[in-house]
C-alpha cells in the first residue's frame, strides 16, 4: 500500500474519524465539567546553616545544607510532620490520607524546599500548606538539635507564605480537551484501518485491481432516480448517467477493436448489481450511435428487460428455442427502429439446458448475421450456471460489479467460472459507484441542464415509435463511435413485421 491507499482509507471513513474525534472532545469536556475543582496552595522554605560566618564555614555549611535538603523533602510526607499539622487544624483525616495531597520538591543545587498542598477548598489548601511548613520547621529543629543540648545548627525559614489560590489547579480543561481530541483521532484512525482490513467489499477501482487486472470498461454512479427512471432515454442527454453509458459504449469498442465479439453477454456475480439496466442502456446507447442492435433477455429466471422497455414478454427467446415461432416474427422494435428486442418468453423449467443448447447457438449466429451488435442479458454467475453455459456461444462477456455490495471472493469466483469455460472477458463495469468521494469514477465537466419546459419527454412504456422532442446527433454525440464502427457496408435489417429494410 502506498500513501494514496492510506489517504483513500481515511477519506472513506471520514465520518467515523470525525465522530470519534467529536466524542473524544465531548468526553474531555464532560470530564472537566463533572470533575470536582481542586485548589493547590504553594509555600517555599529556605534552609540555613548556623555558623561563625567565615568563608570556609559558609562553604561547608552550603554543601551540608544541600545534602540535608533532600532528606527534609523526604520527611515532609511523614507522620512526624503531617500529624502535628492535622492536630493544629483539627482535621478529621489521617497522615496517610493527607500525604496523598502533599507534594514536596527541591531545585538542584539549591537549599529551597517547595511544598504544595491540594484541597477542594482554596482556603483550606492555604491553611494546610502553612501548617505543614510550620510543622516541618519544628520537626527539623527537633531532629537536628544536638543530644548534648544547645540549639540546632539548621534553621528553616518561610520565604514564600501560602496564600489561597483564586483558580483551581484541576481539572485542566484545555488539557482534557486536547487529550480527548488526540484520543478521538487515534481511535477513529485505528477504527478506519481496522474497518478497511475487515471489509472485503469492492468499493471502487482500487479494490477491483486487488482482485483482477481485467479492463475497467466504465463506472456508473449511483442515482436514486434510476429505480423509477432506469432508461438512458429518460435522463437528460448530457447528464452524468447518460455520459457514463456513452463512455461504456466507446470503451467497449476499444476493448473489441478487432471486431471479433459481435455478441456481448452482460452478467454479474449476484442479483441486484444492475446487470439488466446496464445491458438495456448499453443496447440503447449502441443504437443511438447508428448501429443496428438486438437486445436479448436471456435471464429466464427473473426477466426484467421487457418490464423496463414496456414490451410484451409472452413470446420471445423460449418461444424461438422450442420452435414455436420464427425469431423474425417475435422481434419487437423499440425507439427509432435501430433497436430490436427479443423478450424472454415464457419462463421454462430448464433454463440452463435451453441456453446451452445447439438451438441457442444457432439463434445467436443468425442474429449476428442480421444485426451489428447482439447484447444479451444473462442471469448472475454464482447462483446459477446459465451465464457460464451461455458464455460459450458469444463473442465476449462483460461482468457488472455492484460497488459497495459485491465482495472480493464473489468476483473472484465469477471470473474463475468464466475462465473455466474459456469465456472471453471483455472487461468489468463498476455500478452503483458514489458520485463523490475517493471511490467516485466519473469526472464532472459542467453540463447544461435544461429547464422543465426543455426536458425530454419520458418515453412511454408502449411499443410505439415516437419522435422525441429533442434532436439527437447521428452518432449519439460521440465521434469515437464513427472510428470503431465496422468498415464493411451496413447490412440491411429486415423488420419481421413490416417487411421493409431499416439501416
């Protein structure tokens, strides 16, 4: 993984990281608000050695004092110092409990002793600090007094009296907020990488590349309106969704630059990845480029093409395969006449046998001779074997992968199933991609969106050839399609019902 992969993981989980950071800050703030304020009073003592005042005695006394100071600091939290302070203030506590609130320290190479006492009351903290300092002075005087009698050679003096603090020393709101911020960011980032390591779904092109090196033919962004308006002709001509299918059409022609795959099978790993809408819209996009296209609904388990296009599916593929009717009699034109649809027909009890039969192979060959492109919508690969069986009769296979849903091992199984039958995989189409974010595939260019009065009319769900209220370019707005069209003369497509030639 490089730096871009790490940044992609962080961008994917920015909500998690932001939430964890916010929670950390809230916890730090709550800890500051709910914690009981603590006040700290400080006092400072000076240690002096009694002497005659000669230079040599002063030097010896200074060395002696510095050595003694460390011992006095250790004596501060002992009962000999704390118990007299407790008795003097009449407190209901023990020397051990008070020792946890008393801190003594000294600076290096000095004879200064710093004493700090914490308490919930600022006045009580100052009184305790004063009492502890006084008790330490008395204790040192007693401990250092010669046994033979006389005065102690060491004297302690208060040079900084304890005063009642005005602000609490704890809680430290800034520190708590900072700690909460750092803890939240750490947990959020850690959770993001843990989530990424456990999440084996394909979210974008980077995840796809970890599974296969098959060409990525295109990416289709998720559109909430696609469930109600799934067709390419129901979207604005220059909308990102329409442009995605035109890009898919062009990339498919690049992938099939040799022109060997005249029939293309569209399938997916699992149901719900958008293979039927992709097959339907790809056929429409190819027809808009001026090619004659036959769209076959070969999903004999859950046929959806006829429902999207508003066509009758009672007579269709199964009808032709069992010999009940000639295929020319059951092809249904759609749109401006360049697209013909072979519906599924009645759902049979043996779809796999029908799709793998010699009749199916002959039917595809017959349609390839009549149309420029044959697009076949097949069932998913993993639940049933229909698509793998049918892939042996077509020129190439396009696998639709539903982003945010499909898992790595599912796509691996699907591609392995196709390779096992020596299918020609033209590429992958990523569907349901996010419109924005690290996994977005489309690139915005700023397109004109017509107003309500200029929007194209929604194509009716009847088999009626109507002229749209907007003009389409001859090649669907894509000049690349002219380059990769078959250079041979256009074949005449005979409409089985009207008995006239269509180009």
